[in-house]
C-alpha cells in the first residue's frame, strides 16, 4: 500500500497516460481553421515493456478517421504517406512522433481544432490494449506551420 500511494499521486499530477506498458507523453495537436479537413498530432511514446509493439492507428470523435502518417522524400519533394504498418515501438525505448516525421493524422475533421481545447484520441496498438489520451490543441510555431502545413498545400498524398 505504501508503494501504491506515491504512484497514485504521481498519476494524478503527471500528464502521462499509461496502459499495458506504453506511456504517452506531451501529446499535442495543431490548431486548424474552418474548412481544413486534416490535422496532425504529435507525442512521445515510451514502451516500458520487454516486448516490442506497434502503434497502428486510432480514433477520435473530431475526425472520420485517425491514421499514422510519415514524411518521405520523393525526388526532392516531401510527401506525407500513411504508414500502413504503423510505427514501431521497440521494447524499453522511446519513440518521438514530431513534425516532419511520424505523426497522428486526423482525416475528415468534423470541426476546427481550437487552441487551448483538449480532444480525446484513442490510440490502437498491435499488442497493448488501446488507450484514450487527452491531446492539447496548440497554435503551431510560424516556422513549423509554414514547413508542415497539414491543410494539404505543402504535401501531396
């Protein structure tokens, strides 16, 4: 019981979700404007287990679909592509999903994502149980917004 109390207190104050050995930290999404049908979310995933896993997708009430995407260099043109096999989460390792790399993609946004709100996103894994995290919506820094515009102007699918 003594060991459980500090863990409960820490889980109440730490913005981390834990399920079946996968920790999700610093989850955030870019704000969008009216008419945007896509949006992106980023986070750090820590696989605390001794077994590799894979993030394969998700769902959210704010989008028709939630997919895992990455960027590839196609003859000098950066393009976003769905990572059909998901993103590998090696055992006892941290995987960062960030602008310009792997990210969660909201397809068919049902409404704009507004800075300051939190949206629920359920992440699905090959091995671990699915978990729902609260993703904070933030305004993207100007440089990142111009380089990684998820409205579709800067990327080709």
